[in-house]
């Protein structure tokens, strides 16, 4: 350690670091790209791998580009701005293919065209850290620094959707003027189609002067402010306007959601992902569809436009209520919703014994392993699996193929988070 060495980089780790080999073991290099020759300084030595600092790029990759944000390298929000968008997509597809092969022992019959959207100003949902820094006599608002607990000192963020992309500095000035500037740890951002909502997490009650400052900021920047004094269910609008944020999907569907609830962060990629999933399932007017992990109805309601009936099942009761409300809001009468624990095999549940023709899976990072025996029993003619974690998809794909008698017909990546190493993907399975 402390000695500079030259390394050939031959891959990317799952967190976006370059990977080379030294003395027969892997070395992880922040900022290095596949195909590059780099000079490094080893920082940490373990039995099977090393961590190193990039000192100099001796032979750059043709895919290397200039990062688009001055905070890149310090801020932990992005890890791949130095790699071209095309290079990012190729790396994510390679990651998905490698994990399918290694963990699931499967390969798709064909690769789908990658789903992509804007590379900048795409992030409509975010949780921003807030910190009064005594030494600087300022409030910092933004993402945390890479591998550190500090808030990045940044005035703007080019991945946040407008208008919040340019509001980090003004938000810091706003919070600095509040009586509770050191008792306000985070701000939730929700950029919706009919306005932006900011949810301020407050650990003490606001004074009237504080509320006046917040109202002035909201009016100046044409947004609405909510307050969160306790848990997520405590949120209330500052001034009584409880209109929920919403987004729209093809078919004139309006999807409302809580300002602190889960929705896909990239609006354009989400619209394309929904359209792709519906097309891959290809429901007939008589088909019965089961939508597992249905959330607020993001896939359920578009599927109901084409299928005979859709049952959405979700593990979070609040999301079930919101999905049912969205169905009523859109006049969708052939979709129903229920709450169930999807982390266990619902072997005795009535709903899990009803015949279905098609299944849509959209699980969290843990995947859907517990539900796969049920799918083997129901034997739908097609399963479309939307994944936010390639390792859990690979594991589940292997189980569907090797234990439940399905074939992996197609798979592809969806670039929901450009400039990060996060891989979203979709896969289609049909009985062998």
C-alpha cells in the first residue's frame, strides 16, 4: 500500500468502480473504466481484493466523457457520469447478462431493446439531506457525499427534475432563516405533473415567522410545502391544500400518490416501461391478470384497459388503498386490489388459488422468491417480471426455469437511473 502501480481495467463492479487484477486478485478503482490503463495507489488490502485510488488515466476508454456536474466525484448521488450514456447502457446489460448466467444459470432467448429516457433532469422523487454547518455558518441541502455522512456542498443538481434542480442553494438559504434550522434533517422532493411538492421533516414546531418564510418561498417558486413532524403518516400540507401529486399514463390514466410514497423516479422511462410490460404480457379482452406488488396501480390500471380483469396484490395497506382510489378516479371497474404478505408463499390464500392467465411481477430488491411455487401451481401462460435488482431477478429466473418449468424468453435493461450503477430490468417467461 502507498505504492503506485499500473493496472489494466477489464470490468465494472456493481457499484460503478472499475475492476482490474493485481497479484491474482481483484482491485476496485473508483473512477476507472473498462478498457483503460490506469495508474493507481492501493489504499486497502484484503485477502481476496484491494481498494485503490485512481492517480492517472494512462489510456482512456473511448467511452470516457467529461462529467456534467461539478460535484461529481464528491457527491454520492451519481457514480457513472464519466461514462457515456451508451457505455452505461452496455455496462448495465452486461451486468444483467453476467448475473443471469452466474446466479441463475440461464440466458434470455433474445435481448430486448434497452428502455431509456433523458439523461439529465429526470429525477422527480428524491430525499435530500439538510444540515446546518456551524463552521460554514450555512445550511447545506443535497445528497450525501460518496461513502461519507456529510451533505455535499452543491448549489444545483442536474439529475433532479426542474424546478428543484436549481433550488438547492435557495433551499439552504431558506432553512438557514428558520428558527429550527438545526432541527430539520431532510426534505422530500416530489415533482409531479401539476406542480412540485416539498415535504420538510421537522423535529420541532414551526413559529409563525417560519411559516411566513415557507409561504413566501412556495409562492416565489410555484410549489407546495408539506410538513412531516413524525412518521410518514404524519405529513400535512402547510396551508391546508391536500391535493395529492399525480402523474399520467397513456390511456388518460391519472395516478395519484402520497408526497412521501413510492413512485418510479424517472417519469419518461416509467411510461415506456409500463407500455413495454403491457405489450409483453399482451392480454386479451377475456384474460385474468394477476399484478403482484402492484403499488398504487402503476401497471394494474393500464393492464385493465386491455384485459378482462386484473387483481392487484400489495403488501403495504396504504398503497392498496391508494390503488383502489386510483381505479375509482379513472373509472376502472375491472381492477380490484387486496393486501397480502408477499414475502411468504400464500399457499392457503383464496386469491392465490384462483386461475389466472397472465402475471405481472414488480417486486422490491428482495425479489419474489416466495411466490414462485404459487406461480408454478397457477401455471400462467406468460409472466413479465420487472426488476430493480439484477441479482434477485437472476436468482428467481433460475428458479422459474429449473424448478417451475418456465423458459426465459426475453430480457432487457431499463435505464431508470442514468449516471448511476443501478440496474432496472424486465424479463418475460413462458411455460416450456
